[in-house]
């Protein structure tokens, strides 16, 4: 039962909830590998599943535990791509695994976490308390690395100019708060740069700080292998790089042969590992975007594992 304190908890609306529940239909054991505030986990449990909730953020675990309690719930504080999490998922033998990528609404709403470009916010951006902060990354990475991050994770055409500007500015004063990066972006892209540019480039730094694409590439095959026959792996992404990685990975798994086209004889597995279900990504409709703006860039892709033969 919810505790009296739950009235004070942030109850953010889960993204693409209806198609997630449709993909999880009939699941007895479900993993929410990015637990956040527990919205998806709560719905999965109501649908009849026992849920393993995983999050690297201690605050997320605490919020969800107060909200959901311990009945048919298990909790693990760890990055979803960590060895501990991958082992826990394998032992749980789920019928359904969900990854809702990116930063949670609650993390964005807490300026002290440093995910926002609101004035005066610290350049932190870590999803847990471990590892270098965004300030440490911006102050320590060389110009080539900075340019690559802004180009590959932020789709920024002026990535080299921005990287040079950051290196020039940090030589005078180290980056410490959001204003430092905002001012560097404006100096590089022009005074008309605004919220869309800031959001895109802050997101690029966050992805680098938390090695989000590296973790995703490591976790996907482990979660696929943990599924029971016919189980489904669902991924909600908000960034083109994340979605591209998931799309290409799922397509490869659904292919019977992954040998190079010029190779005359197949030497790979020779069979698909499952299928795309559906083949194209599911995106929110206009009504969901109006009710939940966070959903506007969401893409849901689902892979259904084959049998054990």
C-alpha cells in the first residue's frame, strides 16, 4: 500500500505506457532496468508481473520503494549495464525487459543534479555519485574529444568551433556551472542560440559523462540472452544515437545471416535470434505529446526472442 508520504512524491507520467504494457502482456516476471520514479514498474506489477527494478540513482530507488513497497517488487541499485545488474537479470529469467533511456523527469527538475541549463546549476550530470562530473569532463577533455562528443552525440555542425571555445575559456577560468557552457555555446553558435541548442549540447555532455551508449551496447545482448523463449526486450530512446544503436542491433539479431555480403559461404549463426515486433518504431501520438511533453522525441523498439532451439 502507498505510504502517506507518497502524496508528496513526483508522479511523472510514464512514456508510451500503453504500447509498453501491450508488449509485456502475459509476462510473469518483468525487469524495469531504468526504474526512475517507478511509473512503468507500477503498471507492470498491476498487469500481473513480479518486477525487478534497477536504477543507478539512489534517490530513484528510494522514491520507487516508498511508492511501490516490496510486494512483488525487487530492487537493485546499480547501472543497468554493470556486471551486477546483468547477472541479476539473468538469474531473474524475465519474460519482459524495459529500458527507458535518458534522464528522468525528476532528475531534470532538481537543479542541484546539474542536468539542466537553468542559470547557476552545477555542471554535474552524473546519474549516480560515481565518476567525473560534467565540469571535470569539460575542463579535462582535449579539443578532439570535445569536438567528437558534440558532433556524434549532439549532431553539432560547429563542433570544432565549440570545442576550441571551451578550451580557450577554461584556460582563464574552469567551467563550474551551467552558465559557463551556455555562454560558450552562444559565443560559438551565435547570440540567437537558445533552448533547443542548449538542450541538445547539454545532452551530448551527459551522454559522454555517463557513457550511455557504451552501456547500452553492453547491456542489450545480455538482456536478450536473459529472456525466456518468446520474451520481449523493449527500449524507449530519446536520442538519435541511442535509437540508431538499438535499431541496428535489433535488425542484426532478426537476420538469419550476418556474414559480409562478399563472403561466398555462411559461417555465422545461420538463423535469426528472434524478430522485430513490430518492425518499425512506435512513437507517441499528438495527444500523448500534449499531455506529456517529455514523450515528443520518444521511439519505442521491441525485439521478441526466438525459441531455445
